[in-house]
C-alpha cells in the first residue's frame, strides 16, 4: 500500500506539464516524486529540471532525467519540494535534509511552488521541528553563543562524529524552539547576524 508521502508526491505529478522547467526539492517525499517523474520521462515527457541538492541531482541523473544548473535556465515554471512542518497559513520549516539554502534560492526563482507533505507535518504553531540555520563554519561557535543568549536552544548538526556540512560546505545549527510566535520576525532577526547564510 502507498504511504502518505508517496501519495502526496505522486499527486503533484498532475501539475507537471510537458515542456516546463521544473525545480526538484530534496528529501524522502521528493524521492517518490523523482521516481514517478522518471517513469513519465521514459514515456516521452519533456522537462528540464533544476535540482536543490547533490542528493536529488544524483538520483535524477541516474534515472535519466535531464538536469541543469540554476544559472543555465532563465526561470523555473514550478518547483515541487517537501517540508518539515507547515502551519495553517502555509508558513513552514524546511531544511531537515540540510538543503535549505538551495531550496530557498530555487523556490525564489520559481513562478509557482508546491510543497508535498503528509498529515504528520501539519501543526498549529511552527517550532516542534527544530529550525535549521545554515552558517559559515568560521562563525559557528559565536553564532551558537548568540543563539544560547537568546534562549533558542541551539545544537550543531552532526554527521557521525563530525560537524554536518551542507552542499555549500557550511554548517547547520538546529534551533530547538518548541513554539515560534512570529516566524517572519524570527527569520529576519536571525538573518541579520553576520555569518548566517540562510534560515529554514
Ligand atoms: C530538505 C527539506 C525537506 O524537504 C524536508 O526535510 C522534508 O523531508 P522529507 O520529505 O524527507 O520528510 O527541507 O532540506
């Protein structure tokens, strides 16, 4: 039986029209999308894809999907991506898979963005899922100190015994906030700190 992630992912295929430039997100939900898309491509669907991570690029290329660099396309018609948490106003948290920077760039250059999420991702208030902040490694300890002072409960993301590195060679600090009152203001405040690259 299909799980909710797969159902959501495969439903989003309905929005992919022949000839479009498509942004592909990252994560286990997008995995189902890319696999289904590959079937359609084999049957003649013509799409140019821009990926949001090394992980998705490799998957797409191995399945025979035409992938391009963001700088090689003029615009993206539609991006389909997952999300870690979504509230009723469709504010969300992204970056659980570490691809927040490219995901936000690709989404910003897209005419339309669809998030494919299962029911476990819906929350009344954002913050149960730790908020990822991508930072320049040189500044990480100082930014962690600032976050501690602000009561944000920061934890540096690890990959086994080493600090996790994004596709851009940056580190991620996950903020265990539990509840976010004003997500827009929080994002703006965090982005003002030098060394912060992006907020999920
Ligand atoms: C990656 C992301 C993903 O979209 C998010 O983590 C959801 O992942 P999944 O589909 O595996 O639940 O933001 O940076």
